[in-house]
C-alpha cells in the first residue's frame, strides 16, 4: 500500500478505530524488536515502516483532538 493510500484510509477512521490501529502497530513493533534482539529478524526495514505507521496514527489522533477542542471553544 502506498503512503497516500495509507493516509487516506487512516484519515477516514474514528478515534476508536485509530486507537485500535495504534495498539496493533505497537504490538507488531514489540514483536519485531524481540525478533531483532534474538537475531531472528530477516527484514529490518519492517521496523522503520512500523515506527512510521505509529507516528502517522499518533499525528492523526492529535489533529483530531485539536479540531474537537477548536470546535468547543
């Protein structure tokens, strides 16, 4: 999946869905870190991809929070 497709699919999700996505990515990151520590990780670029995915989700969650705060004021 390309970055623009990922951004569009994440942007349409609700905060609860984004939270689930974040939890799944964090679990995946943990598993990859354990594989790297035990020398079992074959594709080391996967760590970077997952880390960037986590950053995307957290950024969108922050943007949604700031929009909600702006509408309440």
